[in-house]
């Protein structure tokens, strides 16, 4: 009998849960961008994005590759700068200065992380705010903080779009974010606040993490640890968004969420791969369009 009830519970859980298909939604976004890019090309503008990668981080190389593939898909010219691990902060800033001055370059992206001897915040500060397609320059960060979003973090905008596409309301919801990085969690929390969510940011020093995560209508994990979010941390019917991208020893990719167990508890969930990742790339392309419009 108890086995029967268990199976019923699990089946019911599955029926009520929907996997948010980030890959499919990202393709829709890329189609929108393609239309915008064609209009620029009629005006003899060749949208151009410069991507800089310093060092040999294997994961970063894959992310940059995905960004260049998206550029090709939508018709953005991509200039790639692969700089040596020993590149100095000054050399990197000199390249940024050159790209800032180049009117043919509309967007500049410095892939994070950079080697330890470089202070990435110093470099983000040097990117022309109008070309700052990641939204990490303090001017764009500040605008986000006061609710005047313009060039804003691609992952944050991608997640907002995923929720919008599924008609999941953000206003008034308890959004709990695990992680406090400048790259993902902080801009994301501001994006959610700007859309009238009540936000909680949890991190490694949070006392009783589960007590917080259980209150989440929308639970977002950006930790970078496989199976970090377990089903006992999730409220029944919550929306679970997995920003983590982790590579296991056997080479497979997974997120932060123990997907197979958590999926039975929530109303919506994203997968890794095929969830937030493609949306980050698609919104980078959207930001290239935005940057061009700002520079016209
Ligand atoms: N590293 C991981 N995610 C990102 C991102 O969205 N932008 C940049 N520049 N680096 C990253």
C-alpha cells in the first residue's frame, strides 16, 4: 500500500511539474535579435562584439565558443581576443581602451574569471558603459540599483524572460537566491526587486539555509556545486531555477539542483544543460542590439 501511495505521489508530482525549456525560448529570442540585426545591416551597420578571454580556463573557452556561435547565428561580427595567462592588468586595460575608441566595435565582453593577478573590477570600470554588454561597469550596475535598467546582466534578463514566457508572476513573490556573486546573484536580485519581488540572498555564512529556501516561491541557485539543492529545501509548488553549471568527473554537465528528486516537488524547473545557459547567450545578443541603439 505504501509503495502504491509513493508511486501515486511521484506520478502526480511529475504531471503537475513543467520543465522550462531554455533552449527553445532562447531560439525565439535569437530570432527577435536576427530581425533587429537585419535592420541595422540595411543601415550599413555591421553589429560587432569583441570578446576577451584571458588565460586557459576550460569552461570559459566553452562559454566563449557558445557566444561566438550565437553571434554567427544572428549575424553579429565577433572579434575574439585570446590573451595569454600572464597578460598584465595594464595590457588588458590598453586593449579595452583601443576597443572603446573603435567606432566599429559596439560591444565589449570580458569573460570572467580572469587570472588572480588581475583585478576584474578595475577592468570592468574601464569598459565604455555604452559598450558594456554584460552590465558590469559600475555605471550600469548603479543604474540597475536605482531601477533604471539599461545594459543589464544577461543571465538576469534571461531568467526574467524564462519566467515571463511561462507567465510566472514575479511581483509580490518571495524570491530566494542562493549565492552572492557580482556576476550572477547580485544583479539578479536587483532585477527581481525592480519587478516587485521580495528578495532574500543566501550565501555560505547563512545560518539555516533551508529555513530560507523553504519560503521561496521562486528559488534560484547560483552556487556551483552539484546536487546542492535537495528536495527538503524546496517548498511544494515552488519554481526552481538552476543557474549552476558544473562538470562531473565523467565529463557530464549538471546544475546545482538535485533535479530528479526536486522535480517532484515544484511547479516549474529548469534543466542543466538547456535551461539558463542558452538564455544568457541569447540576452547577450539582445544587449548587443541595445548597445548599438545607445551608440546611434
Ligand atoms: N562568466 C560566467 N558568466 C559570465 C557572464 O555572464 N559574463 C562574463 N563576462 N563572464 C561570465
